[in-house]
């Protein structure tokens, strides 16, 4: 499963991902900061990687999340 599909699968537990685009801001999806941390923790668990709180704080779009995952998994 590629990064975008992993993120969509995890996000689908919190928001409707049927029309999700990489350019979508995380706040426009209805995610608050706690939701984002929960999503990122779920991604960490699923992919066996770790994110710093600074990395998570810098995320603003779905594309940012995908790029971070790709950087951590290479």
C-alpha cells in the first residue's frame, strides 16, 4: 500500500475520504490538532515509523503528510 492509500485508510475512520485530494488542508477535512496527532500515531503504528511533534506541527495538507511518510520510509 502506498503512502496516500495508507493515509486515506486511516483518515476514513475520522472523515469522509470519498472526494479527498492531496491539496486538501487538514483543517478543511474537519481535523483539529488532537485528531491530527491521533491520525499520525495510527500511521506510526501501521508503518513502524516515528514522527516528532515538530514534524506533525508543520503539516497543513494531505500532501504534506504523504511527503513526510515517504521521507521516513525511504
